[in-house]
C-alpha cells in the first residue's frame, strides 16, 4: 500500500508546529485519510507513553555532591573576580603614583645638582643651540675653561 | 549563591530524569546533571528569560549529553546492557498501564541515541521544534525529520513487541 505523502506531517500537526492554514488542511485530510488517521492515533499513544514516564528521583547524595560542586565553583569565581579587581586597582595606583612622581617630586632638581657646573649652566641658559641666550655665554665659557683646566691639571 | 542552591533543589530530580532517559544509566545521568549546573552557573548572566528556566536548563543538559557522548565514545549497543527497572510509582494506573509504560521504556532504550533524544525532548520535556533546534544545534527542518524517523523507529519496535 502506498504511504500517503501527508503521513510525514501528522507529527508536526500533533506537535502544534503548523500554521493555522496548514492545520485547517490537515484537519480536513485526517477526516478522509485512513492512513493518516491511524498514524495520528499511534503517535498520540507514543506521546502519552513517553510523557507519562516517571523515573526514580535523583539520589540525595548525588544532590549533595552537586551542591558542593556548585559551592566550590562559586567560590572560585568569586576569588577570580576579587583578584581581577585588585589587579586593576593596583595598576591604577601605579599609574597615579607614576604621574604624581613625574609632576611633583624633586627628582629633577636632585638630578640637576649632580651634573658638572658647566653643564648646569648650559642647561639653565638654554645653551647648546648656536647663538644661545645673550649675556650668559661668557659665564658659560668661563665655567667651561675653569672646569677643563681643573680636569687637565688633575691628569698631569 | 543561595539562590543557585535553591535552583539545584528545584530542578535536579527533573534533569536527572531527562538525563536518565537519554543516557540509560543513573551514574552517568548524575555526572551530566552536575556538569549541567556548573555550566549554568557560568552562563546564568546570558539567560534572557525568553524561555522557562527549566527549559533553559534542559537545553544545557542536552549539550552536556552530546559532550558526554563524544567523551565516552557512545556505542549504539549500550542499550543492550539494559536499564535497571527503577519505575517509581509503577502501580499508578494499574498493572496494564504499568506494562504499557515498561514497553515504551524498554523500546526507548533500544532506539538510536539521536532518536531517543528528540523523543524525550519533545514528549517528556515538551519542547517546541525551535527550542529543540537550539538545544541540539540543528535546523528546525532537521528536528522535524529526525522526530519523524524516531517515531517510525519506535512504532516499529513496539509493533514487533506486541
């Protein structure tokens, strides 16, 4: 016997997965097709059988294991979030300290004092450029001569 | 965290039943249910409330079952080991109805895993085709055709049993 081509869609009809138009057409078809009507009955029996299955409840010890696993997973995630937050905070503080140090510390002054006198003069006067600040060049030249002479004397 | 523990208490047994139906062994079902809740903890923020919470958990469980099978190199013949007959409330509806349920159960275990899966999701959990498509990661057309083949296979086995 040839299988009615609509038999394949009886399941979708019972599952409520058809459009209103399709439902109407299938409803009419079921009234006249013995094959599809029998298929509907069989599928309804299967649906009732599976839907009515009842299984033994989960072992209470298994539920306790799940609770412990969930608790452990939750603690790990909380710790990970805490570490992430602390790292971000530390990075922010390091950045703030670095900026503060660059802006307000005396590092620049101390570094300046460690330089030779002629170099301090050069920096202060803006020398190092050809035709630098006027009036200060003789002073810089004087420092240079004295400093170099002192160095030369010490080498002899 | 307390709320999540309440979630476990509310849904563990049901998920266990679905997992048992899909996998056939209590010990395997317990493992999969545990993995389901752990995955749910991670993904709880992504739950948009478009479906019921239980359906969302069953979706996660279905994927965990698929992962479990890949890990365990699931064999079709596993059903031949048989399920322990752990029907709860077997006297409900009388002996005749209990016999009918045992028939369905024993035939379900003999189905191909992917057929057993779609039948459980549709008939036991009541998922729509769209929800099943999402849970299984297949198009809706595949869900419908797989359900058709699953029902035909189960019909054939039940017919042979009669």
